[in-house]
C-alpha cells in the first residue's frame, strides 16, 4: 500500500476570480507584522493606530517540507500604500539558498523585487499570464502597484527551501516601489545596508 501522501491529487485555481477551490492553510499578514519595513515610518505608525489592516494573504497546499516535494499555493497582496510605498509581502531568502521558485501571475499588477546576498538586484513586472522564474539565491518580495485590485500569484518552490525572514527584516530590500505623480517608480532604499557591510 502506498502512503496517502503519495497519491496524486488535483485542485482548482478558479478563473476568473483567482481563488483556490481547496487549501490546507491560510496565512493572514497585517500591518503590524511589517514593523521597520516601510520607509515612511511616520505614516506606518499613524496607519497602525487607526487599524491593523490586512496587507496580504497566502493560501497553502500542505506537503512534507522535504527535498523532492514541491510547495504550492496562492499569494494575494491587497491594494494600498503606506505613505507613497505600495503594499507588499515581507519578502525572504530561502533558508536553503540554492532553491528556486516559480510565480505565475493570475490577477492584478505589480512587481517582484529581488536581490542576492552578493548585492545583485532585479525588479520584474507581474501581470496576468506572466511567469516569473526566481533563480536560487534571490530574495523575493511581491509588491501590488494597483490602486484597486488584488495582486494574485500562484507559486511553486521546493519542499525543503524554508524561509529566512530575518536578513530582510534587518537590511531591507535594496529597491522600493513607490507611487510618484500617479505612476509606480522603483527607487533606491536609502536605508538599505548590505549584510556584508554590517559585519
Ligand atoms: C514562499 C513563497 C511565497 C511567499 C508569499 C508571501 O517561499 O513561501 O515565496 O509563498 O511566502 O508570497 O510572502 P512572504 O513569505 O515573504 O511573507
Ligand atoms: Ni519564497
């Protein structure tokens, strides 16, 4: 007899509403989980006093977190800004740095902000139908640049990848995505300090 976890299964990604018809885990991230991440700390604190609003949600299909497995799910970043900076995910390196990730954009518009421990950086546009391949070593954060629509992506990454949030919490990302004169703009993060320089 095969173990239950080894039986093939299917699930639906509903079109056009970009939802999963089945998931095992639902993560909700609110403003308070983004302490120190937004550049405009005054706006951040003021918003937090008003309401600890939901910034993004993740719907996960559970699988064993081991090499050979693939973890899949849906990431939904809601529209909004803290100061001029668009709502975004925390962002992370994978703990096992040499693991990649694929994102397929189903809805909305935005960017994936990425960088390596060596200090290389890249920002790629996300819009429906686009597939983004994040190679091993690249930290990744999704940013919703729409004024009114959710940014929805389907992701796949190796079961043993793990999440290193701490590095980004300390150093931030090298790039910020802000709204300037009604358009989205990628700017340097004045507070970014490369991990190497801290030592
Ligand atoms: C992962 C994926 C993805 C990501 C979400 C939320 O490795 O798990 O990159 O599912 O977790 O988009 O982003 P944060 O994990 O950075 O909060
Ligand atoms: Ni990841």
